[in-house]
C-alpha cells in the first residue's frame, strides 16, 4: 500500500474521539467562535507548508547523469522584496456596546400582582458636585403608589436611588409606551402596558457605572427587556430587512441572533469569513482571498444591522500584494527600471513600468521563445534565468532598461557548464534550502500552538502529516536517512526539531549520491517518496481545516 492510499484510508476511517475503522466522512465537533481564529492560523500554516513542499517538488526531479549543466543567471544578492500577502479585513469600529453602564437585570419583576413592567436603560454620567460615582452594588427600587392601568388612568411610581433619594414619577394616561422617565445622571426607565397595584415593588439589584454588560450573541436582535442582545443604548432598532456584502444579499430578521447573521454570511457566496469576537465585542470580517484585488464591500442596509454592529466601509483595511506582483513604479527596490525593450537570447521583450511587475516580466520572458525558464525564488529572494537546453547559450541584454541590474543579474553571454559528478553544487544548495524550509514549517506545525485546544481534530490534522514522514523514513518513530532526520518523540516536538536537516551531510549526499537522494525525495517506480506523501497529506489536512471552518472543505477551494 502506498503512503497516499494509507493517508486516504486514515482520513476515511477517523472520527472525533475514535480510532477504529469506520465509514463515512470525518465528523467534527462544533467549534466556538474563539476557536475559529486558531483554525484560520492553522489554515495559513498548512498553506505555507504546501507551498514549501511544492518548491521542493520542483527541485527534487533531479537528473544525476553526467552532462553539461544548463547555463543560468541568478541574482547575486537577495532583492529584498516585501513578500507580505494579506487579505482585506473589516471590523466593527468600536465595541458593539461600548457603554460602561450595566444593569442586573434590565427588566426586574414586580413583587406582587402588577403587570405594567419596568425597564431601565441609559448610561450613567455623574456630576462630581452632586452624587458622584455609583457605589458597588448600587440599586434602584421602584414602588407603585397608586392602583392604575397604563393608558386609562394615571400611574404613580416612587423611585429610590442608591443614595437614598426618593422621587415620585407620574405616568399620565396618554403617555406613549416608549416614553422615557428620567432617573437622573443619564439613566431612565420605561413602563409597559398593564396595571400597577399600590405598594408593589421591583428592584434593579445592581447598577454599575464602571463595568459594562456584554453583548449576548445568542439572543434575538428584536428581543425586549432581558431577552435582547444588549446592543449600545440609543442605537437604531434592528428591523426585518437585509444588506449587501460583496454583492451578496444577507437577510436579517428581528428573530435572528447575532450568531445567526454571522453564520449566514459564512454560508453565503460573499467570499468572507465572519466572526463575532466575544473578547473585543466586535464583528470581524476577513476576505477569503489574499491580496489587494479582493475586498469587503458593505452596502444597502435597510435592517439597521450594520449601524447597530458599528460596521462601516470606512473601517476597511485593504489586502496587500507581495511586491513581486506590484507595478515596478510602486516597488522601491525596482523603481530604477525604465520602460523599454530588453533582449533574452535575441528575443525582444517589452517592459512598461506603469503596468508590468516582476511576475508579468518573468512570464513574458518564459513566453518569448527565448528558450529559457525564468523563476523567482521567494525564500532566497533571487531571480533565476536558466536555459532549457544544455547545448544552448544564455545571452542577456538590458538595452538601457536597467532590468537585470535591478535584479542583481550580470548581463552578457553564458555558455553551458560542465558537471563532473552527481548534482552541481548550486543545485544541491537549492535543494537543501527547500528541504530546510519544508522541515522548518513542519516543526512549526508540531511544536507551535497553532492547533492548541482542538483536541482530536488536531490529532487528525497532524496524523496525516506524521504518517507521510513515517512512511518515507521506513515507518520508525525515529530515523535518519541521507542527512535527514525524523523524531516523533514528545521531547523533539517541544524542542522544535521534530524534523531536522544535517546540511553538511545532506548536501554532500546530493553531490555524491544524488540518485539515492532523488529516490528518497521524489520516489522510485510506484513508491511516492517524501515529497509526494507530504503533498497528499497537506491537501488532506487543508480539507479537514476547511470543513472545521465551515468552508467548502475541498483543497482547491482552500488553496485558491
């Protein structure tokens, strides 16, 4: 059985809390909003691993026969480009409820048969010359001083504040139900329909002017009294309606909870992941696609949800493209390049600095018919231009554009170079760099807190990766092959050397025993090798993370 087949069998048979073989897809326990951040970080780390393995895959198809080495030109020093690649983000501008005042409860129950319910609100603002701040456990007590019915007779309410002051509040027969009656210092109360009975009392047990009450994302947006989500005092009441997110219509109902709306966003085609962060009491949006081209656009809200949640396009933080895909004119390290034609092996290639980037120019070179392959090594920050025929020359001419100078590449003619044995020193260093990048990323995944707190899900993610390593290294818990070492012990994981490279031994084997290294990395015959196993395992882990996040769950969607 191949490692790919073994990984697929594990994924098919693994269930949360089980290790026996079963059938059906992996089942996940629901994850909290707080856990979603961990899974998003896990997704990023797995993508970084996949890209690192892809790079190693490109290099591991090694030709170790005696031949002429392909002529190539490489940046003689790193270009120093900023490779930051982020997604657009948009968060609530402030806490959804930034008030410092809290009530326990908002709507106290009468001690007695009165049915006209009292509800308090507002934000306490004291005058230092009068009462000052509220004492701990401050209470407001309301007492009915007259039998009455709301709307048909006058009601009289006596209010006693935390400082012992009493005040009689008359509720007239024709007062509207939403009328606010002043409690002083920014607080108020309302009284609903029903009747009051003389001497009945009700008390707000605790009012604080320094500890704000938290937003409850599980209560209906249109709830009243103690069954409302506790949005900011004075915010617009949420109504049945909708808003547009990246052109997708998101419905909002007063019976929805905040979490219902967040879930609806994540299940839509808006291309955005939404989270209610209970610690910051903000809604947080992250674009699922990296770079400046994908944004977050909120429009056409007739539900008042965006205003109440303090979401506005003004809070948008645009995604950032790596400088390899930004226009030459916008990249400081490449701004000396001039618009004009360059020549590669006599082929004319146009450059427009207002529109071209390093990526587009490398594509132009590759599609020019010059018989070369031009690539950018993001880890080494170097451009490599390599002839694709060992008998060919490589001739580079900037023609006054300054292109190759900006790329730190010498111009002129290069002839094929004889290689006497194994893999050239240059190629062996490239493979060693790429292998170290893969192993460094594996160490992050197994020693870091990326999957912390995810329980059996984390075991599943890591399990497919570990299986690929075990298979490549002969199935042992600890093994060293050709200068590469795998150690599955807990101590090794904590030290961050779960997978290590003895660079001196590894590069020596590449130069002297290149065929053996190639077979271990790229595989031999039907055997997949380390690289193919890690590619398959990483795709499985990414699909698992996607499912846990409520995304499509496919690797294609994850990696797009």
